[in-house]
């Protein structure tokens, strides 16, 4: 069963996510987050076949700009090929090339048996141009199956609202009220339609149905604005403050609260049918985005922006999708366009700095985070991200300093701050300040005692240093119980057993860890050591050889080479010869 929520992970990926990718006609190019970086060199357009193959490859590499270019060239040589036409349309739309996408959508109508996305774009474009009759004629061609069961009612409803036919709009929305997981979407848009039609009491009833303890930002904005404009300012304030309490690091509702304090009138979030349809398509895209169907979410986001270029949340979503697909330069453009937005400006500026970091413009990113930190001395988010940037760059001393400044601003840490202590502990550990790292790890565990990563890091650190071995083993056993399929944590338990002399038990756990993380050099090295201790010398050498192939750090490589040359020394002799760790 699917549950439709705006901006939350509630939709079943195998259900709606797979359906959307199928109906959109996209190739299964893999999860966009894990896609390879976009191609930087693009072959010349030499032939239709070559362009088609290059386009297929570019799309698999998640380089939609190159794919659109190649597919368009291939299509010009074979304009009747439906597959090429559909691919090229979707790629052009995904890139925001609306004129080209609209022309291709018109051609698709003549050939495609299931032109859902083409109809969605063309109906929206006609509405944007004020051609309501043409928009309704286009919407009437929407299929009745697949994802069209959800897109169609939204388009029909807002086209009816454009004619001032509120009852007809509500009737068009009715199929969503009984569709599993879509009741919230139905009530939200029924409320918007009713408000636009002047039926404020009925709108209030609909809006009340979409409020709960985890109401997302967009619903807060819509309902809060409605309350402000209908004389319910206390309820609006309560709504904004409830969101802020649940999201204490967010600035999203601060402009609304400030406007309330200053007595400023709130503007409607949706003031006409064009904005209403943009909102509907964004709501669909937002939910799909959080389910991992990012390619299709991008298409909905593009159409929403075509209808309403000032829909900032849609632009932010597109930027996030680009970032997740490693298209950092494209993401940077979207985020920079939002930097002066009164609601999203701070978030966009943080995203801008993160994009600069991913583009390896490290100095620019450091400058951006530093400026943000100085601008808002009461906030910690820029400092924490600056610390993360330094840590990724292996500038651990500077990372620790940034985290320390953030913790000074925090004062007394709360449970949600455990990750800052954890990050500073890892930084301290890298610069041989173990007592400081241990202190932070203990403090973080006091805030979050069931956090598997904390338990594992502290437990493994003790084991590796030969300290507090029984306590360490207990920590790691608890971490494994919390995350039994995490190869690194299972490896920690195996290594704890090894260091306490239970070599047979170590072999069992380390074999499991290798199954979970077969290419990790350290885990394979650990298993080789355990095999050696139980007399399985050939298997030990095999594991060390595997570890050597993937090892990156030179000290580990030297240690493995020594073991391949001479094996392991007697553990008691090694313990006697080893320096004592303080």
C-alpha cells in the first residue's frame, strides 16, 4: 500500500517509483545517486547510428545534456522512430529545453499510445499561455491507466478551476480521494480549489485534514497562509512554531513568523489555476524525489517551473536532483538562483557552498562557509559543514577547530548534536589526540547510547589499541545487533574476538564480514590473520593477497607484504615486543 506524503519517504519504490519510470519511458540507468560522473568529452555527431549509441551511453552515464544532443541528431535522421522520439523528448524536458520539448511532445501525440508526460507538458503549456480551450482538449486525451490515474485528475481539476467551476474541479479530484495513499493530496488540492472559489469554510475543513504531527513545510506554508488571511493568526503562529520546534535548525518559517509579528498581510500561496497546477505537479515530483525516482521527479519539477518560474521549492528540488546525480555545476546554477529567496535563501547558500566543494573549488567553498558562519553567529550549520569539508580534505586539525567552534555555540549539547561530537572525535583521532577523541565519543554515547556507529567506532578503537577489551567487545556486539548486515561493524566484532584470543570465533565473524564487504582491504587482511592463527596458512596468504590488491594506504601495504613474506609471528612474542599504548 502506498501512502502519499509531500516531501517524505512514504511511497513504495517498487510500486509507484517503478510505475513512474516505466510510464515515463526512461531507460533503467540505475540509481541516479550512484551514477557515474557526466562525460566531459563528447564525440562528434558523425552518423545517426553513432549518435544513437553515444546517446544511450551518455544516458547510462547520467549525462542528460549529451544524451539529448546525440538523440536529437539520431532522430533527425530517423524522425519516425518512436523510441528515439520518446527518449529525445524526455531528455529535452529534463534539461529544461522547453521549446524543443514542446515540439517533440506534439509529435509524440501522433505516434505514442501512452503519451502521459507529453500531454502533461502540452496541457500545462496551453494553460500557461492562457489557451484554456486548447488545454482542456489536450487534457481530454490523457490515458486512464498507470500514472495517468493520478496526473489526470489534478490537471482536470485545475483546468475546471480556471473556468471558475469549483464543483466540477472538486468532482475531477474525487478519484484521488479513494486512491490508496493519495487522500492527503486530494484534501490539499480540494482546499486550494475551494479557497480559490471563495468557499473558505469548506477549504478550512479540507486543510485541517492534512495537518498532523509531521506536517511538511509546503503544507505548513499553504495552511498557515490561509489561516493568516482568514483571521486565524493565532492558529497560523501555532502552526509555524510547531514546525520550528520539530525542526529546530530550520529557518524556513522564520519569515512567516516575522511577518506575523510586523502585522504584514500574507499572500495566497496559490492565487490562480496556473499556480495551482504548478503546485500539483511539484507535489507529485517532491514525493517521487524522496522515493528515489529522481528522473521522473525532475520532469514534474521542470513542468511546474514552466508554469510558475517563481516556485522556489521546485527549483530547490531540481538543484538537489542535479547534486545527487553528480551534476554539481548544474546544481550550482539552481542554488545560486535562490540565494536571495526570503524563505530558502539560507538553505540555498549552504547548498551553493557544498556544490563548490564537490566541484573541488575548495577555497571558494571555505570562503562561502566562513562568510555564512560569520553572518549568523548564533547558528552552527555552516561551521559544521566547514568541518566536514576540512575532514574530507584530510585537514583534520582545521576540522576539529571548526567542530569546536560549533560546539561552543551549541553550549550544552542535546541528543541531536551527537554527530558533531562524533565528527570531532574522528578528527582528533586522525591527529593522534586519542584522549580528546575518547572523551568526545563517550559524550556522544551519553547522548545517543544506541547509535551503532558510535558503539562500533569506540569499541574498535579500544580493540585496536588493546584497551578495555571486554567493554569494547560488548559495545561492538551491541552495534552488530543494531546493524547485523554492516560489514564494517561485523569486522569489528571479529577483530575484537581475535584480539581476545578467540581465533575460531574470529574466523566465523570475519568470514561473514568479507561476505558483506568482499573488496575491503582491512577486512580481508583481518581474515587472513585469523586464518593464520587457526592453521589455515594457504587461505591466509590468499586473503592477504586479496587485501594487497585493494589496499590504498602504504602502512597497510607494507604490513601485508611482510606477512606474505614471513607470515605472522607468535602472538605472545608480538605482544611482548609491541610498544605499550598509553
